[in-house]
C-alpha cells in the first residue's frame, strides 16, 4: 500500500488532484472532466473517496503536512467549494507551513472568501493571457481587471500563471506590463510569485489538431526577454518557469524540485518517497471511486540509477543546483566521476566543468533555458 512506502516520522507534503474543470482548454493534455460531462453523484463520490484517503494519511503520519497543494482541473468551481473546504479541514491545513489552492480569476466568490481563504496561505491563479486573440486560441475565459485586483487585495500570497510562445511572441510581455500597470493604478501589491511557461503543443489537443505550431527560435527569444524584464522588476528567477519576490518561493514546488517526500491523492496524482519509491495513480475518476481506498495506486521501487536521474532532472530545474554530497549519498554514484568521465567528449566535459564548483553543479538563471541539454548529458553519462 502507498503508505508503506513512507517513513511516518519524516516530513511529508500533500498534493490533492481535483480533475474537474469548467471547460477543456485547447492546449491542455492533462486528464480532466469538463463540467458538461460531470454529474453531481460522480463529483460527490470523488470527494468522499479523497477525504477517506486523507483521513487515513493524516492518521499514519506523526506530523502535520509540511505543505499542501490542491490542483486540477479547477478546484474552486462553483458547487465544489464545500468539498474543497472539507478537504482542507480533513488535511488540517491550518497546521501546515504553506497551503495553496489553484483557481481561475472569476472563482473568488463570497463563498470562497468566507470558507476557503481562512484555511489557506496562497492562491495560484491561472490567467495565461490577457490578449483576446490568445484567449480565443486557448478557448479560455478572460480574467477581468477587477477580478485580478480583488485577488491581490486578499491577505494571501498570490501566484499568477502565464503561457508564452504564442501570437506575435510579444503577447506575454504585454500581459505582464498590463498586470504591473494594473497593480500601480489599483494601489495593490505586486504578486509575490509568477509562473511563465512556454507553450507546448501536445498530440491530441485542439491546438495540435488545428495545426498550431510554435517557432522555437522566436519563442526562446521571447522567454529570454521576459526573464530579463521580470528580474528588473525585482523577481528572483529560481526555477525554469518560476519567479518570486521577497523570498516567496513556492515551498510546495521546491519540495518537488528538491525531491522531498510528497504524497499525491486522487486520479492521476503521483508521489515520491525518500525511501526510494515513486507512486502513481493513472486511473480515471471512475476507476478511482469504484476501487477500495488506495487500491488504484501503483508503487515502483526505484533503482540507484533511477534516483540519480530524478535528482538530476529535478535539481537542474533550479538555480540551487545539484550538490555532490547529497547526490553521492543517495545514489552511490560520484558526481565528480560523472563529470570527469574518461574518454568523454572534451568540449562537452569543458562545458560541464564550467558549471561545477565547490561540489555543486548549477546553472545561472539565464542558462536555465538550456537545462534540458545538461540533464540529458549527465543522464547519458550515468547510463554509459
């Protein structure tokens, strides 16, 4: 069972997946159920199963969850708010260091302000774009200025999500400038956190079927402009897609990127245990609600090579980088030996050595665009 994969004495974070959304966005390749395909009975059964599992997890671990993240889908759909409140209460959210719920800008109703906001510390809000042409392409509703201002007036930490790499490759820069001008006009704080993702066209999505493409060269130039702009606005670029002000990194996501313990509950949720296990739930909502508690999760015991690959993949997404001491202890490999591998390409080795100093392999913020190259290169050396 999933709980047997974890040391009950250690810190653990909780991810809860809510796969229900108002409608499917044109770029989305994740499993989700739009509102026109949901039934009240299915939604109710799903949340009942979630709460049953949360109660068992809470009883197993000796400490409150370090962080909690409720994602989707769109967790705060009208009609589901009462269930999200029950989830947060079952998870004892007020005892956690950080509690995040995803939402869209129109979701922050009076009910949400009354029942959800007191139980969380952070909102992650999907804007994606203010550009009407981009929103039409994405098949998304517009986030109105007043909704944005109302969110920023809440006494909570705020993250806004944007997607770059579309339209004329200047749309996201315009979005960010609009956001900051709005903050100034409305006399509200700037958001503590921003996430800017590059559009990925996934097979099977409406964008893919409609032949939409991304010019990789133009998209790369756009994302570099955005990174420089946000750093000038006082944001720390600490992960490929993540920016924070005043040391307000996402604590929950940093636990993913530093490969700490986290347990994911719900359909398509995943988990990682420092005891050397990954756990996944690849089933549908129907599979999940019609199985006994925890029966739909699949545990995988990781090899030392698996752990090495996961450490490289996660740590090289951030400017904190990968520490040799931790890597060597967890994997049995030597990061020094991997970087200084004999008979390796000399130019490649020179490039790797440039980023390896004082026992830490790390990339500067403006080099994160090339993180995939370094991840692939180090992994290839492990597998040689």
